[in-house]
C-alpha cells in the first residue's frame, strides 16, 4: 500500500494549522499597529547584509524596529543584526528549511508588539519551502542578487507568485557580473505580472533611502 495519500494528508494538516496560527498572528500585529515584513531568498542573496542597514537607519528616523532571523544551526545572523542596536532574536530551525507561524509566535514571547513600528522576519535561505508558509506578515519580499542570474524567477516561480515585491540586491556588482536588468524584469513580469522591482546595494547604500521611504509609506497606509 502506498504511503503517498498519508503523506499528502499530513502535509495538508500541517499547512492548515499553520494558516490558523498565521491568521492569529496577523490579528495580533494589526491590533498592535506593527507592520511586518518577511524576507525570503536563496542562501547568499544578501538578506542579512541588507537588513542590518535598514534596522539602523530606521532607528535613526525615530522608528521602533525589531527583527527575527531564521537559520538551520547558528546564531551568526542574529549577532550581525544586533549590531544595529535593534532587538533581535534568532530562530534555529534544526532540519527545517523554512520558518513556520508557530516558530514566529514562540520567538515573540515576552515582546510588547505595541512598542514596535516595524518587525522584520528573515526566513531561512531557501526559495522553495517558505512559499507555502504564511507568517502573518503584511509584506512578503523576495530577494535575488545580481550574482544569481536573471533566470531566478523562471526557476522558482512559486516564491515570486506568493511574494508582494521583489528586491534585487548587490546592485554594486551588476556591471562586474554583466547582470541584465531588463531580462530580470521581463522574467519577473512573466511569472508575477505587475510586481514592483527595486534594486539596492547594502554595500554602497544605493537606493536604500528610497527603499526606506517606500516602507514608511506602506506603514502609514495600514
């Protein structure tokens, strides 16, 4: 007898439970007035480097920010992000290649969400599993670096379809790797018509202020 039907049912139950918890989280975030941004990408796309600067810059603008960061084994990313001066907590997933709503809820224990304007959630580096798991966020942002190639959206269409915006990172290396911005934009448009695409560089700070202005505008609209 095949175990496939059983595996499918277990998977459905897990996703259903996650969706219930995600709705509860979304309600908590809304009542607290905190805007939640989750970030997904493949390993090495520059999520941590990108997030470290906005945390500090947003604090400099007088905004109250915090971050949760997921990783399989280490707390290296949390240590890096903590240099911004913002509250940061690590979520260690062990063998899981994604964050789940229950992990986020547990990591938030003891935090007063009413004291935050923005909460950033950095997912585990993976472009497959995170696409299935709602974390209660307001905005899901998918990152791809110029070093990964313009066809990333075509290889991983599901994550782009479940994201709200795309961010192209490491733009300071675009010329060196001969990154074709127009081709990347066409590929993103092919799998997610109408998606906004932005380019930033954590190293040089290019377009970071514009990116943060946009985020602040989204918070005001909520």
